[in-house]
């Protein structure tokens, strides 16, 4: 019994492999229809992960840590100041996002007219 539980992952891998092989052998067209959405989702997730990785790699961590420390110090000095600073920063982010979305929409219009 101990052998079974110790190597359970091997048995599960073999079962999944054999089941997959039988599924492909019995209905290749049906298998393609079933797997195609999974592959498309995986490609979309990969593209999103690459975009997220690029955004994280462009982040200036020194500025972020300095900002976090200054927010912490400001909160200790006067808690209401935290909300005032956060409101100001949220307005800046909103302005940057609206500017970014306008740039993207302008770029899409240019490509659509070409």
C-alpha cells in the first residue's frame, strides 16, 4: 500500500498519457475541436504574461519603494494626509490611463484607414 501512494503521481501520469493517446487515436477530428480552444486560451495567456512581464521589467523599483516609504511616513504623521495623497495619485493614474487609451485609439484609427 505504501508503494502505491509513494508512486501515485507516476500512475496518474501513465493513465493520463494512455487516455490521451486513445482519445487521439479514436477521434482525431474531435480531439482537435476539443483542444483548439485550450490552445487559443494558452496563446492568449502567454501574450498577457509577456505584456505583464514587460510592464514589471519597466517598473522603477527604487521610485516605488521611495514612494511607499514616504506614504508610510505621511500616514504616521497625519493619517488624513494619506487619503489626500492617494486621491491626487489616483487622479494622475486616471489621467495617464485616459491619455494612453486615447493614444491607442488614435493608433487603431490610423491602422484602420490604411
